[in-house]
């Protein structure tokens, strides 16, 4: 499984679309709100992208980890 680290201001739909199934991306974000919104966006876009996202959030270091999985 491939893991990538990205420093960003926010997670966007374009970022989610560019992920391959099975890929894990670790986003280093500026604050907790960006982590929360990125997580909400991933779950909201999962249906449109025909996949699922597994999420892990580290609110202390402001890190959101997303793994794109096939639709069940």
C-alpha cells in the first residue's frame, strides 16, 4: 500500500479524485477545523467517487490520514 504525505491548507475534491484505490495520504493541515472539514468532505464525496474513505485524525498535530477503498 502506497503512503504519501502532503502539507496543505485544506483537503479538496480534486485531491480526493486524484487518489488511487488503496492509496493512503497523510495531510498536514493548519488547524483542527481543516481536519474536520477534510474528513466531512471525504465522506460526502465517497458516493460520487464510487469508493469509501477510511479516516484517522490526529487533532494534536493536525494530521488527517485518508485511505481510499473500493466501494463495498
